């Protein structure tokens, strides 16, 4: 009986936490930092349009034999992500995660938690810095 009561209380606590949080940027950022980076809170949720065309870099595309303009993100560093360039990929937002938190297990959990809280129509990519 005591074990079941403890499990019920834990479930109630988790459910209450989920109900208090939504897909809003500030709430999503808080949830992800609570789970993955509670001390330093370095995980950011950024709009994909935050990289404007005024902040661009050029890269040489061998297959097309011409220069391509790509947006830069953050501190002027070019972001070439396996899922596309920022601003051109069709993503609604980016999760910017510190590189030291990168692992297959963490990414799986990060995606699962993000999928719980984000709006169903929103698409995202994870960017490690």
C-alpha cells in the first residue's frame, strides 16, 4: 500500500509540473534547463528567424561552383547543422544546447521532452555550441 501511494504522489507531482508549463518559449526553456542543465541554465530556445540576412557569411558550394550566402548565429560563428542552415531550413525554432551536454541518450530525452511541451505544428532543430 505504501509503495503504491508513493508512486501515486510522484505521478501527481509530475502531472502538476506538466500542467504548469506550456509551449511558450520561457516555459520550454525553463523545463529543459530544469532537467538537463539546472546549475548553469545554458539551454536557449531561439526563433529561427533571429538570424537575419544582414548577419550572413559566404561558403563555396563545390557542386554548384558558386558562393552561397548563409545566416550566422550567436557570436558571429557560422552554423552549419546536419539538418540545415538557420533561417533556411523551415524550422520554427532552435534549441541551442552546450556541446558538453551532447550524447545520444541526452538528445533522445531532450527531443522527447521538447515534443511533450511544444505546439504540435512547430518544427525544431538542436544546435550544439
